[in-house]
């Protein structure tokens, strides 16, 4: 059945890897990568616990998607609260901010594993993540977290194709990093500012926009959209509604980035500064 649905040697390799792990905890975000891994765990038939960490940095839509997908696939699910915002090293927002977030997450998952006898902790990192700036990978190495999608040689495009073949509704879901990624490095992250971003993005989503970010620059909201949606936003009635609503959330200035949306924009300029360290994270 798996062969007919996927027609992928890499997916077969993934299932074989998982079967050797016996029992696992999956750090489950509700995104396309971790959802494919969740489905693979079901097909592998091993004891699995999906754990979703909730905090102010998690978009509400991601949380709701995670709950829905676990119910659809039929796996055991646990929701925990993390407090990365209470960590000064995270809140001051350095370039390696993600390390402190993942350190909080994997530390909590390790506690569950130790207490309840799980052998492995898994995450949904894929092959493409190796070439991106991912400080969270250092936290994964610290706790011995396994990344079966990387081990099986699966990249984002193949993950989306496999997810579609397996009828997972997340197959075309846009990437959704935590809300802290909307802040320029060095600008302090607060609960109030995270709520501003969350409210602004929720409003844009209610207008039908897909694949966008609201970048937070203190009293400026810089909206990144797919280029074909910029014109829609600038239509008179939409523009007026967006300006009014985002100002009600506390922004003084509302701007549109003419370069359009590009995931990871806040990492621009880090490559030269970080040098080889970037490839190790």
C-alpha cells in the first residue's frame, strides 16, 4: 500500500528507519514536514507520542492545524506550554535565538522521554534545512534528537509531493515559522509585540492573503506579500481596511515591501557575519 501511494524509495527508507526506533516522541508543529513524519510513524506502526509546544511565539492557526491533523491521522497527542520568552538569551533576540527556543523545547521533551521511557526524540527537519541558517540544529545535537526526514534524504519538494499522495491536507500549507522570526535580530521580543504581529497576520489571513509576513519594526509594520497579491492589497477598500486595523493594534506606520515575500528575509546579511558557522547549524 505504501508503495502504491508514494512510489518513493526515500519514503520506504524513512519507514525502515522509523521501524528500527521502536518508540519515539515527535516534536510536532502541525507543519508539512512534521505532519508527513507523523503519518510515517503511523504507517511504521511503532509507539509514538506527538508533542506540540504552545507559547506566545506560536501562531494560533498552527496550533489548530496540529490538533486537527493528529486527530485525522489518529495518533496520541500531548500539548505542553513552553516559556522561551522568559529566557533572556531568547528575548534579546540574537542571531542564534532559535537555539534557546529549541533548547527549551527539547529539554522538556527529554524530561518526558526520561520519565515515560521513550527511546528517541524526533523532529521534522528536512534535507533543505541543512543549507539554511538553523541555530536550532545545535540544540537538536545537544539532546541527540533524530531527524528521520534528513536521514532518509527527503527535501521539501518531495515531502509536499508525498503528502499530497497520502491525502494530507498540509501538503500545500505555506511555511509558518514562529512569530519571533518577524523581528529584526537585536530588537527585543515581548509578549505585547508578539500579539501585535499575531493579530495583524490573522487579520490579513481573514482577507484571503496566503504566503505573507508582517515584519515588526517597533512602530512600523512592514508587510511582505507574494508579488501577485501586492496589487490586491493596494486596492482602495482593502488598503484602507488594513491601515485602520493594523493601527488599531498599535502600529503607527503601515508599509508594503516592494520586493515581495521571501521566507527567511530577516537572515539577510548574516552569511558574511557568521561564515562557516552557518553551515554547521
